[in-house]
């Protein structure tokens, strides 16, 4: 934490060498720093009712902590967090009262969770940003310029007790330290605040694109929180580019922009610029199927940046297509609950990205996950290379031994600190009887089947799944939205391939004896996943943190209704027919 504070003081004269030096020192001494960090967290929050009730009695040593404090999930802490949100300003979870609440994306549970947010989490955010930037900039230096950032503030509201509540990313963007840090990292956002906080996603997206074009020569990088938003932005560009050109040419603003604050801010930036409009027009007309669109529009961009691992891997093919040779660098690993690790090896190929834990931003434990059995958690420096673990977080904002629900694999060590590969969410997705398929298994199966589409120059735009128990026996349903029309024959093959690619022994044996029915592939109308996104936005979710739900249960009835109501064709697997 001391390092983070020191770095914050240095904003404005960002010293990359020093950041790297501090990081190397910290990661070389991870065990000691972890103990110190835990001690500091427990000292600061000594008076917290939660710790008192557990009987920690002010002890700050690791042994007492592990003995007394149980592993918990969000459900266990929810009543405490709810009290805070309702206005209880006594030390419930933290010594200092919590004044801000973050809303997690909530796409996994079908609803947003409340998470405590405080200054320390903000400092952690800046520390992570600066750390990965220092390493990134060493390999891919950027000049002074701007960042085309597809970021969107979500609505902030007051909880019953008067606390400000918004998505974690919104809480970060609203903080003045965020802007200062971005400026110190030479990358202020192209778009004015009114666009970022416009609260009307489609209008903000249009204006982000327009701002990017207006500053096209200055753009040093293109980014978003998750890669999904970048792909979505350029898919939108494909549809609206002529309208954008017209705005640039005439110095006018499309009538689709109706929010007065966005209009006013954008009109200040616009003046007739036929030369720029011609140049954009020429570039777009010269591209073949939009290949290389990003470097064509932004010739000085050095890389594309955003979370690209885990559930974002689906979008990499499309992003590569838009990026041509421009490097794709994955952003750091964190959650609304707090940051965990930074990408300090930006030259590693995107799919292989690992994240090095920052030992001073929280106390981390890892539950080995082998054969679906939960083992006892181990400490940060006790993990083993090649093993898979569920991440457990203790942070400065009132989460103690909190199961984050993510599974990671230890790929190596950076000094004495593990390098993690993000694998998937830990909860099982698809299960009917003895079968167990995770988000990762589903992704692998979809990737395998999608290869059959490549021959037809088609791709899976997005996907989801559902366990259909209304049939007897129950079966898996996979929903696909495709970029174009595929033949009956190919889709039949894809359906069989999906079914065959679930290699889990439980699934295979159940399929063979018809304990699980044939997998069904349902093809969706174009734009269906946009409808799913719109549904979440209408509920107050932020685009920044949006992750397509990879499995939709019956309790998520609205989304299931959107998916089922937009099926245009469906296929039943014959892969296990005798
Ligand atoms: P949120 O609930 O919106 O805060 O999203 C946090 C979740 O996003 C994490 O728990 C992960 O499941 C996922 N996530 C965050 N960063 C990464 C990353 N670098 N790679 C893969 N998944 C990530």
C-alpha cells in the first residue's frame, strides 16, 4: 500500500523505471509482504463488527486469521453489506465507514451484487494501471497523444442509506485520480466526459467513434475494459461509417444524438472538415471485408488494449481481423471485489497471457481444485506450477476470505510471486446428472465446432447455452448467433461436433446410454445478443463490465425468453446415434 500511495504522489511525473523497480522488489519478497498486508488490513479493521463477532479479538497473525475467519461467498456477506447500504455507519465490515458501493456486472447470477468500494481500492486500481503500463510501455512505447477508449459510465444512484452506488468502473472513472493517472500515462481519453457519462450507450458509442476519427492521427491506442466492447464498437462502425463521415464533412452531428449534454460537448469539437471525411471514406472503401480497419483509421496506434482472456477469447478472431498486425494486449486481472494481478509480460501471445499477483493489494489464498473436490486453501507463495485454484481474496474494503468464484492456473513465478492464467468461473455451467462441464469446456467445444464454419468464411458472433430439462431425458442447448447464413449441412456437422467435443467422461457415458438427450444447436436471428445486452443495460448494468452469460438458467427467464424467441433454425445432434 505504501508503494501505491507513493506512486499516487508521483502522478504527473510518472516514473516508469521506479514503478518497475518497486514491483520487482515487492514480487521478490512476496511472502513477507503478504503477511504485512494481512496485518495492515486486520489492524485497520480491528473494530469491525464482523471480525469481532468471529472472535478475532484484534489479533493480526496469519494463524489466528485462518483459524477464526471462515471462507465465505457473497451470500454470506450480503446481510452485512446490505446494512451498510441501508445507512448503518458503525464499523460493520471495516474500521472506517464505507461510503461507496460497487455493483458487480451481475451477469453471472442474473442480478447485480453490492460490493464495498473505498479509497484503498481506488489506489489499488491506479497501482495496477501504472504497473502494467510501465511494463507495456517498455515493450510498446507510445508517444504523447490520446487513447480511443470505449468506456461508459453507468448511472450512479443512492442506496437507501444515501451511499453512492455504481459499477466499479464508473466509480473509478468518476474519480479525479483516474484522469490524472491517464494523463500522466500520456493517454487522456479522446472523448469528453459527457460522452463517457452520457448514459445512453448507443449515442455514447457513436460519439466515441466520432471523437476517435476527429483525433485519428493522435490516437496512440484503442482500448476498453473488456475486448467485447471494442469488437462491438467496430461492428457498429461497419454499419454507421458513412454517417460518421457525413458529420465530419459538414461539421454537423447526426440526429441520432439526442442527449443535450452529449450534443453540446460534441458540437464544440466539430467543424467542417471535408479533407478528413474524404480520407476516412477512402480508407474504408479501400479495405477488403474491413480487414485492418483499426490501423487504417488510426495510423499511429501502437496496440489494442482490454481484457482478452477468459470469456473474451471468443472475440479475439474478430479483433485480430480488425487489428491486422497491430498487437493485442490483454489488460489486467481484477473484479469489482478488487484487483488481483497485472499483465507484466505484454509480448506473450494474447491467448497465453498470464497475470502476476501484486502482493501488497490484498491477502490472497488459493483453493486447489482437482477432480471437482475442494481442498484446503494455500498461501500465495505456496501454490504449485501447473495446478488449478479458486481465488480467495481478503482486501482493504471489508472482504475477508472471500471466494471470488474464478479458477486460475499457475503457469510460473515472477520472482517469488505466481503468474496466473485465467481459466474460467468456478461454478459448473452445464450439468444434468453425472456430467460436469465448465465455462471453459463449453468454450472449447464452441471453438472446435466454429472451425467448421471457417470454410464458409463465417464466424460465431456470440454464444450461450441452456440445460433443457423439459425434455426427457434433459439435454444441452447451445445458442449461436452467426455472422451470415450457413448451409444446413455445415450446421448439422457443427451440432454433432459440439456434442462430441464435450469430452467429460460423465457426459459421454450419459450420452451413450441416453441418460442425456442429443445436444441441440439453435441458431439465433442477427442482433439477438444486442437485445440481451440492451436488457442488461435497461437493468442498470454497465457496458464496460458486460460479459455475455454463457449459460442461462430458467430463473433468468427474461434472457431465456429473448434467446428462445429469436431462434430461426435448430439442429439436433446425431453424434451418438448408433
Ligand atoms: P465484475 O464482476 O464485472 O467485476 O467482473 C469481474 C470478473 O471478470 C472476474 O471475476 C473474472 O471472472 C473476469 N475477469 C476480470 N479480469 C479478467 C481477465 N484479465 N481475464 C479473464 N477474465 C477476467
